[in-house]
C-alpha cells in the first residue's frame, strides 16, 4: 500500500469532488478554487492541475 496523496492527507478529496461537480467545471477552475480555499485557511500547500486530475480519476466512483 502506497503513501497517501496530498489531497487525502489534507482531507481535500471531498472539496475537489464537490468543485468538479460531475465534470461541469474545468480542471483549471477546480485547481484555482482549491488553491484559493487553501490560502484562505492559511495552508502553504498548493495543487497542480495534474494532481487534481489524478484525484478525480482515482475517485470516479464517488463522482458518478
């Protein structure tokens, strides 16, 4: 079993899935929203578009 990703470690999978909204929003939009919320919370973690895409791909069952 591998290490948890940043999204899982920081409890952000639900936020990413919510912002993705079943594919109604773009990955760029989701990335900007997640990073904005992290900055508001004072976290020094940021996510790339590719990391957001990986989270979405690995949680496809939750999204559907």
